[in-house]
C-alpha cells in the first residue's frame, strides 16, 4: 500500500525480513555479500521505527563463534542450544534464559 509516496509494510513483515537477512548474514561466508546484507539491514533499521534488537539465535551463534577456540565445552553447549532453538524445540524465552546461564558460568 502506498501512502504519500511511502510503502506501508506491517511491522511483523519487516521483522521477518530482518530475521531472514540476519540468517543470510550468519550462513554466508562471502564478505562482500555480508557487507551488502548489513547495509540493507541498516537501511531498514534507519527508515523504520521498529525496535530491531538482535535475535537470540544471532546472539547464540555469534557467541558460539567467538568462544570456539577459547572454551570448547561451552562452544558445544551453545551449538546444542542454537540447534534446539533453530529447530523450534525450545522457545525463544527459554533459549534466552539458558544462554544467560551459560554465559554467567563463563564469568
């Protein structure tokens, strides 16, 4: 729908688009594509009023990659949590609580 030369898209649709772009960013190895996806994410965030907090899945994945060489046991636990959330075997809230517990144990 067009309103005053602006396209109107529901917040839910924008959030889904951002989630998919973040997923592409996570699985892609090509730095050029990652940069382009990040630019698109920034454009969407800057042009909308949607609170675009990083998803729990993205947080887990990023921490998993960061900790890989430092703590192999935590890496494996984060990977298992990541897969459970990705496969919808646990809720996002439960995954967030478990993630916080795992990270606190690290400290």
